[in-house]
């Protein structure tokens, strides 16, 4: 038996049964593990996850940077590499 909503059982035998039930989708309610993603949708799913992480990561990175570091990154982004190439 679980204690409360969504908590794992403390007893090792009950925990083992709980893990197997979750992995085989034999759990009632919304706690059941979703089915694996088919290979055709896998690239779209991974792209969406990457975009989400990128948006979060950029904001978090800016919060931790100093003003001077942000200025250096902005200056580097403002001067594309193609302008530095010799003609």
C-alpha cells in the first residue's frame, strides 16, 4: 500500500510490486507510466525538449553572469565570424 497520494511504499516487497506495476502500466489513475514514444515522433519530441531546455538555460545563464561577461558575450555575438575572414 502506498502512503498518501503518489508516495512510494516503505516495505521492500510492496515497493518491488509498485515498481513493476508502474513499469507495466498496471496502475490505476494518472500515475501510470506513459507508453514509449514511437521512433517517428522521437526526433520531434527530442527537438521540443531541447528547445525547452535552451530557453530555460539561457535565462538562467544570464542571471548568473556578471555585467562584464554579458557585455563580452554580446560583443562576440554582434561581430559574425564571416566579417573576420580575409578576402
